[in-house]
């Protein structure tokens, strides 16, 4: 009996400790996804409020600042805020990526790749503020695609094309085909569905 307990203790000591990322993608994955989605939805609320102010209330763009901007106008004018959110999104997508399997992982990867580019665009904007020189001789910091698409619409577009694959990934993650559910390491699945032949 003593030998078995000793062998078990020695096995537990030699087992590698789970990293924070491991825990986020196993036992904490469901809660981490919920928190991440709350952050994403709060950001969406800001963009939708700004769009409502511009297109429905007909406010001039400089006065259409979403919810936070009405309370603290400097926030919306700060490239740091926009860059920080783009970075938080990128890190969140990357941190939670290993918890997805199969089709869910494919769609989450699509969101991650698009967000990487969105982050580059915000990094360019932040870099122009830091350096004090704007691209393309623009009077204000400008991103690459902003040459053709106005900033408000461009960032609504970016957030939409990141959010849609995230939603598809979440669907397949919550309702995975049986074969994919079998390899999941988290408790996110509501139930599995039979694998449907394509």
C-alpha cells in the first residue's frame, strides 16, 4: 500500500504542470470564451452606437463617438484605445485557439488571420501618431485600406468580417459533430450532433 502511494506521488510530481494557456483551453475554456465574447460585444456596442449616431441621428462624424466617447471624448480620439482593443482581440483569439477542434478551429483561425491584419492597420495608425508623420501625406493618421474606404465604415467592416467567422466557430464548438466532440478537451459542447456527410 505504501509503495503504491509512493509510486503515485512520484508520477504526479513528474507530470508536467499545465500552463495558463493550457488551463484556458481546457477547464477554463467555456468561462474564458464567455468573458472574451463580452469584451467583443461591448466593442460592437460602441461601433453600433457610433453608426446609429452618424446614420440615424445624422450627427457629424467628429461628434459621433459611441457611448464611451460621449462620456470621455478623448478616448475615441486616442489611437492607443483603438490599438489596445485590436491587440486584446488578437491575443484573445490566439490564446483561445488551441481549445477549438475541427471545423470550429478552421473558422476561429479565419477570424485570427483577419484580426491579425486589422491589428496591423491599427499598428500603422498608432505608429503615425508616435512618429508624428502620416502616411500618404494625409492630414490625419490613415491606414492602408482607409485610402478607399472611410474610417468608420472600414472598421465596421473589419469588425464584421472578424465577428462572423467567430460566430461560426462558436456554433461548431458548442454543437460539434460527434467525431470532433470526441477530441475536445473542454466542457463547451452543449451536445454533439452526428457527423453529416458533405
